[in-house]
């Protein structure tokens, strides 16, 4: 069996979710959006990946990552085929069995205005 391994740097697009299974395994999943460069003024939508992290690192990812956090993940690239809300066939990119290489930082909050 062969597979492609990818490393992406992007932003967590939604709060991670976690699932605990009867056998004690843990799964954390969250979407990562990767911005792309604009070409000659054209808007280019971000690449969207659904990340799946299993095991001990799933708990760590759940505790340290939040929506808007910059992160770097590596894992096996896969695609899921499904039918969208309009009944059309669609494909989603997934990074399975991922490892978080960088938990990054959350976006800074706006500083409070200095009082006079």
C-alpha cells in the first residue's frame, strides 16, 4: 500500500472536537485552512483540509488548539467522496493519522486603548 504524506501550515478554522471510543482510543478532528496567493487580483479560496489526530496527541491538540490558531500538521493525505447538501458529488481533502508539528499561537487580541 502506498500513500502520500503532506505537511501543511495553516489556520484552525473551527474549534477542535474530540471523540472517545470504547477501546480507549481518542480522536481529535478539526479543519485547517491554508491561504493561497492571489493571482493578478483574482480571489483564490483557501485550501481546506480536515485533520484527524489519534491517541495521546489528540488530547494535547484538543487542549492547545483553538479556532484561529496557526498550526503545522503532517500526515497521510486522503480524500473522502460524499454527496453535498444539493445532492451533487463532492470531495473533501483529509490529513489522517496526523501529527502536530507546531501548535502555533492564537491571533492576538486587540490591545486596549491607552487611558489618558
